C-alpha cells in the first residue's frame, strides 16, 4: 500500500499541509451545506442529563456540609485552620482587630520590615526599589488592598512551599515518585485557573480559606516542578564524590544536593510566589480580600480608572516580589564576603535592623506612620487620569476599534465559529480527529475523538466549540505576534532590551486586570476575550521564540550569511526551521495561556464555557452545568495540549 | 554569604520578634484611637445630652457585607456600612462577590454576614434549611427586570415596545455577534433572567448575547441613545441610569410567576420586593448591627439618589454620607432598638 | 608491609548494563563479542571478567580508550557502581560482602577517590571541601580543619583555605581534589582520569606531583587514564582495557617491548621507546671491563633522560641496581633505541 502511494501519488501530496488545507476546504464546504444541523446548541439555563447528575451531586455535597463527618471532622477544620493561619498574617499587616485603627504594624513599619528583609537577603538597591514599590501601592490608594493581597500571597506561598519543597525534593531524588507526580503536574499546567474555583467552593465554600487553597493548588505544582528539576539537574560529579567519601543519604542531601540546588530552588520560590500573587487576584471571585476586589468591582460598575489603578498596584507587588527573590538568587550565588566588607555588611545590617525596629515602633505610635497619609493618596487623581485616557482613547478610536471588531468578527471569527459550532457535531469531531491524525499521529487522533465525544456526552458541545473558536483564533494571533517579535528580539539585543519591560509587565499582570480596559475598547464581545487572551499569552510566546532563535548556533547563521543568504532567507531558511522545537513549545504554551483567559472572557460577554462556569457559581440550580463546563474546559485543554505535543514530538 | 546566610537568616525572626516586643511596649495608636473615640463620644454626649443612650450601645463587633456588582447595591450596602461604623462603632468589611450562590456559600463559611439586596428569588432556601442564613425582611426596594430599547426606537417604531412583535424588527438589531439574528443583550451570568425562555416561547429571531456586567449594559444603552443605534437589552429598576437616559420598556403579557424556573416565557418579569439576608451567626449575636440590618428599609428613589451620586463621580462613602446627612430621621428609625442615634 | 598479600585483589569481575544484567555471566552469552551481546540481549558488559592484583604501595594504571570500561571498573572496586558478579578484596576485606554501613566506613577511612571533573562542592570553601569526609565521619571542626590544613600544605595550596572552588584554576581545583582524597590518610587511592580535563602543561605538573606524593606517602593507587604517556610516566604496572576486558597487564617496558596483541602494539608504537625504556632494559653486560669512571646510572632511569651523559662520554656508563652493577649502557645501545624511534616516526 505504502509503496503504491509512494509511486502513484504526486509529490506534493506527501506534504502534510496540503492535506490539511484540502481537509479544511472539504470541511468548509460540508459545514456550509449542513449549517445549523445537529449543532447540539442548548440554552444557557438548559440542563442535560449529565449536568443534572452533576447538579444533584453538587446539591448533595452542599447538603452534606453541615453534618457529614467528612466535612465536620476533616474539611471544615482544615478550612478553619487555613483561614486562621492567613488571618494571623492579615492581623499583622492588613486587617485591624475589631475596634482597632491599624493592624499590629502600621504602614511605615511594614515598609521598613520589607526593606530590611530584602536588604538582608539581597542588596540595598533592591531593598530601596522594594520600598519604593510598596510605597507606590500606598500612593495609588491601594495600601490596605495591597497588604491583603500580600498577606494572602505570603500565607499561600508558605503553605505551598511547605508541601512543594519536600515533594519536589523527593521527586528529584526518586524516579518512582517523579513518575507518580508527573501526570498531576502536567494536568495542573494545562488547567485554566477558573476551573478549580467552582469545585473548591463546593467543598471549602467561599472566602479566605477557599482562596488560599485554590492558590495553593495553582502554585504547588510549579514549586514541585522546579524543586525536582533543581535536584535532578545537579552535576553528578560532586554528588558522586560525596558518595565516594562515605556520606549517608541524609548527609548527601543536606550537605551537597540541597546547598547546590539552593539557587534553583530559590528560583522555584520566586515562581511559586509570582504564581500565587497572580492567582490571589483572581481568587477575588471566591472571596479573596485584596487587589482583586477593586478590579472585580471595576468590571461590574463603571470604574475603569480604579480597576487600572488596582492593576498597577498588582504590578508593583509583582515587581517587588520578583526582583527581591531574583536578587536573593544572585546573592546566594556570590562568593561569601570576608574581612572588611563582611564587617561593613554586618554593621549596616545591624543599623538597618535598629532602624526597622524604630520604624515599627513609630508605626504603632505615630498616626502618620500608622495610617498611610491621605495627602499621599493619589487614588482618585490617578483613577481619573486613567479614566480620561480611556475616555479619550475610546472616543477617538471608537470607529477604529468598533469597525475593526466588526470586520474581524464578520470575516474571521464568525466563519470559523460556523465551521466548528454550527456544523453537525460529528462532522467537526471527524475533521478535528483527522487533522490530529495528520499532524500528531493515530494515538492522538483516537484520544481527541474520545475526549470530544465525552464533551458531547456531557452535553456542552456547542459552548465548547464557541470557546475553541476563540482559543484557536487568539492562539493564531499570538503565534504571529510571537514569531514576529520573538524573531526580532532574538536577532536584535537592543530591541529585546526595549521589549523586556513590556514582557515583564505583561507576564506579571494578572489576566483579568486587562479585561477592564479591553471591555472599554471593544465592548462585551467575543473579540474582547480574544484580545485579552492575546495580551496574556503573547509575552510568553515572544520569550520562548526569542530564546529559540537565540539558541540557533552562531556558526549555522554565519554559514548561511557567508553563502550569500539575505536577511529574510536567514530567518526563514535557518533561524525559524532550526528553532522549530521552540516554536511548537511556544504554540503549546500559547494555547494553554489563551485557554485560561478566554474562559475568563465569560466575564466580558464572550459566552461559551466560561460563561457557564460563572453562571453555575451564582445560580445554585445551575451549579451542575457550571461544573460540567469546567470539565469540558479541562477536556478541551487536554485535546489541544496532546495534539500540540504530538506534533512537536513528530517534527 | 553562603555559609553565613543560614546563620544570619536565623537571626531575622529573632530581630523581628524583638522589634514586635519593643513595639508592643509603647502606647499604640490603636489604644489612642479607642481613647479618641471615647473622648469624641463623651464630647458628643455632653453636647447632645444623650448620655444614657450612648452608654447603652452594646459592642458591635466585626462584620462583613457582601458587595455586588451593580451600583444600586453599592448604594444600599455603603449606606448600611457607614451607619454601622459611625453610629454603632462596628468594624465593617466590604467583600466584593458575585451574587446568590457564591455569596450564600460565603455566608455559610462565615466570610460575609449580610446581603442587603438579594434578587435571588428564594434560591437561598437550602441555606436557610441548613441553618446558615436567615431572611431578615425586605429592604423596601422593589425590583423589576425587563427588556428595554432606547427611547428613540420607541418613538420611531411604536410597535417595538410590544414584545410579541419583536420579530418584525429583528433586522434592526443584527450585529456581527449574532449574524442574521437580532442581538438580545443579557446581564452578567449571575443575574436572574428568563430571556432565553421568552425567545423560545415566542419563537423570536434573536440570539442571546451575554454582556458580563452592569457597566456593559449601561455602555450599550448610552451608545444607543447617543449615536441613535439599535439596542435591545436587559435592565432593571431601581437603577438611577433609567433617570439619566431615556429607555423604553418592551412589554410582554402580565406576569404570572415568581420562581424563574417555573416561568413559561410567555409573560413578563414580576415586580419583586428585594430581600435582606443575614447569617444566623449575626442574627443570634445580639449585635446592634443585626438590628440595623433588620431595620434597614428605603425606597427606590432613595437608592437612586445615592447611586446617581456614585455614578456622577463621588466615592460610595461620600455619596452615602451625603444621603445620611440629609435623611437623619430615616437613619435613626433604622437605629431604633440599638440605643444609638445620629445627629 | 608484606609483599606477599596484594593490597587489592580482583577476580572475575563483571558489570553488565542492560535489561537482564544477571542473565549473562556464566552463560554462553558471556563469550559473545560486544556487538553480538548487544544485538542478542540488549546488554553491554562494561566490565568483562576482569582479574588483577595490585601490590601494596604500587601505582596500578588502567589504560583504555573511552568506552573501554575503565571508569566503570574503578567505580565497581568501591561499589559506587554495584558489580554484577565477581570478587573484590581490598586489604584482605571482601568489599562486595560489606554492609552499607561498613562500606561507608571504608569509604570514610580507607579509600578515597579523585575525579576527572574534580567533583568539588561549589558551596564550600577549599578547607571545608577537604575536610568533608572527616566531617561526615563526625570529626570535630577544629580537628578536621587542622588535618585539612596539613594536606593543603602537602599539595601546595597554602593560603587558599578560605577560597571557593570557582576562584581557582582547573589545576588548583584538582589539587584540592587530591588534598581531599589525602585528608583521611587512606590506604588506597582511586584516581579516575584525574588530569584529563587539564591543559597539557598543567597536566605534566600534576603528574609530577603525583609521582612526588607517591614517593613521599607510598600510597597504593589505582590510576585511570586514556593517555598512554601518562600511564607510562606514572604507573608501576599498566593494565590495558578494551571492550571491558583487560588485554594485557605489565610494566611499561613489557608493554612496549612485548605487546600482547596488535591492539596494544598500536598504542605502544606511538611511544618513542627512549621515553619508556629504562636503562636496565637496554643495558649490556660489561664484557671487556671498558667502563666509564663517571657516576653509575640508577637502573630505573628513563633512557632519554641519560642521553646527554652517555653521548658525551666516550665509554659506556655502568648501571647499578641495589648497589650492584648490573651492566652498562654506551652510545651504541642508545643509538639503536633512537634509530628505532626515528624509523617509527618516518613510518607514521
């Protein structure tokens, strides 16, 4: 058969893309013919047999919460334990006791403590930056919100690390443990944040405990992954040497592996912290106090300026946490001080400690140091300023944004949505599976078909396809941006330096902060959700592509140039093909990131599965449908991830 | 620092602890705050000659009010919060949360204690059955949901306000979002709606578009009124926006249901008195805040007045304080039984 | 020190990697060549039926190309890699029968190892690196630092105690590696290509250092290398490994003069004989009593090193071993050796 194909089928038919394009044409034609047939479209408040079962299940759990022993003796005490832990931190930095004016420490004391801690673990420059940023949160008028966010983040990080570090170390040392946790870590990586909120709330209700637990679920896998990687990627030489000198396993771990892995582990702390911070903001949806609240409020009542101001405070916190932990990594990497520099360092630490203690005392006794002064609070002017900018922007570019939105929706979004959502469901499944077979192989095609059928069985096929449409389009845009900017940044260091702060900000800003301005520009449309997805995912993809392009061996590029290639030829014939792995990795990351945000798009009217998740959270009678939508998101995520992975492996 | 780092890190908590101990020694602003408050109260009582009353106010405690995503709710909740803080000395936390299920769960967890305006239409019953939540009466506002178009459309197409004839105008409402159907804008996912049922029941050639927020609905109608564009969307009273922009209600046959789950889709939304909910913990605490919440009651006009100020650029605190100052009698009627009053 | 009992005795040692390591030794498969074995069983015998003895105080070099199994062999001796089968006795103790705890104790006190890539702990200062095995053995800090300072001096690192590995050059880092191996005053040292990662000039220095340390301390050493010149310079005896098996064991001279097969000959051909042969190997009996009156040459001097003296003396110079004159070397003998070297050069 294969031989027959080889001899009788023209050459161009051996190319995958020819087949894919052909399939798309067939798909499009059939989709037109059977438009609106068997689309499995159901109303938002309509249940299916599966969602009803889930709804009943949810209702049973809710009913069990008050009396069932599992709740009474395990879940509820666990919830209360977590809550009290976080409340202790809040009591110190953000939440005054009843009748009190300030928490245990006033703003000035907190500023000093942060400055001191960063100074002790890194250097004075980072310390100063951290203090400026924290002070900035006050200037933005977000002091208490920021401290709440910080308290929740710290609480979640401490608890997360207490779990992630031991498991990560264990998984680093033991292959069997690694094999056991890897699927969980992989799943966690593709699970959009919005998905855990509902099931968690079912068990841990709504509030600080649920937010903290959700944040932990989000950040623990990241901590485990990096810690395990830290242990695994150690050079073998020193470890073998330690073994040859008769170390016990414990000695080897504590005297050799952990100290050597420390740098990467601190990096893990950094990543865990940033992940926790971004999640704590989203966790406002399940009752987390802090900066997520003004953002959420800004989304629901017209207050764009305030939302952006709060978003800015999130960025300040993120930069502070990122820079201070990064600087701590750098410091832990330095050769220890000795002699005079050490003495100076010790003296300055001592002085800083005394200053900090004085500041803390003042912050409890002097009003100006206790409560962030109103005269330094520029929340309103800053908010007004952002409002004015947005107002100007929306009115000036109203026609541009709306007409762009319109053209895009009519010519790209709708046709693709017709293809996926308005064609008969079996046609879509067959086509997706065949395309999966072509680019990823038979196994992945079968998996895709099975998972998609499962979505049909759940009964949320149509909504899933609406979400898929947005994800695919956003990912395509992200890839275009990612390749263009990534190649430019990978080839040109100057450009990369210009781009870097934007990428940093883009990556640290929690996704749902941009919903506010995007909503103002594009209104409640699917396009708005796509734009948010693009904003969120583009920085990551640009990074991955830039790294890939930079990773292409210099000799290869030089060889191409010396054989007379033009710049375009160097890019298209050498740098891009050679960094194909990074491009595919970028595409995979892009898909997952986009999915995470497009789902949140339910908040700005993008419909689809995100809407159903949110609806289920509010309407108890539709909670089953919300849970089912969460499940469908996970299944969709797995399908896309597996197809992307398989195609990466094949290339 | 490699070797010294661990040593020095061990010193940090010690330093921190020492700092806290030292800090603990001095007079705290927290104590000072209580003192000032007491002094102020003393001054006040002398001036007002209301010594006995002030002395009888029981300790209020630390409570949380849910904040929902529409401005009318913000107005109600902010006024209750301001009165509780100023007159009763309560510590009130305001927690931004989606309505209904999410908030009931938050009440069951003890994360919030009060919802001052609930449109949920009895969805809370199961939480009441579990003993977590209690109904504490209506808040005086009467809610009415409906579908609206900008006034200019009603002027131009008089029939358009007859819901059963909406199909004649579906073309006007076509958007890129809805293709060849008319766009039927709904509120956020949590809002009570029977929009899909109406579309089904009358076979309307419309497609539901969810807007995700009140802000988006307001934006929609503002654009429609300003630019004379078409818009058909969900809206509700009390909402002061209705006083600012002329909207016309699209009418369906008179209402015959209360539980949205049982609505046929053939009839309009009902007028529904809006409910206040509180946790059993609050109700049974004996805190004056429980009394305040139970007594809180005002009209749609009152709410619209505060909401208008918030929409007009005041902070919710400013707007609430302005209304409180202008309506002392009403506020004092809410405070009846707590022993406190404002002046 | 008795010469009768070997310090290390290895018998029929096997290390098989692959899916069924235990199903090879003792079966006909064990006789298969490497590619055949891999084809048939998916296994590789990295150490293939190796037996040898190392005398007390001897420097025993294992020489082979990469992949010949020499690094696996040395690790099997101290069970850093568990051998598949065979026997290893060190100082009379059955190593393969030792419990985990006993093995640790042996590693802490009796053996030590030097690694190709040094294996220093980057987060510890030089002195703490050197004192590591004392530390894990529970030696108190001032005591272990005192000992570490002794060996620091011994390897010529005085003044660097508080530096960190990354501050030192490669050659100095390996001195730390040596010092660390010496710190416990081991009975046997295993050196796994210790100088392969160093520049040629530094490598020469370090080889001399090893010769010097060995002369001073007289430790038993097992030295792994892929460099025949190094093997010749350092080793008392050399084992040549190929595909996991030992092809030939012998003194440098034996290997050069009597290679066991073409494989060994291929190696030794490249070595100028004058660099390897010792004067005793080319000495001729004193037939006519016509010998130079100058100082006799010790029997183990390398031929090349006495070239100048012999060529500048018209008469043969006598060779002594243990105070006895065993023969003499004159210009003729020397020229024969050099002529062979030149021929090799021309043929190559």
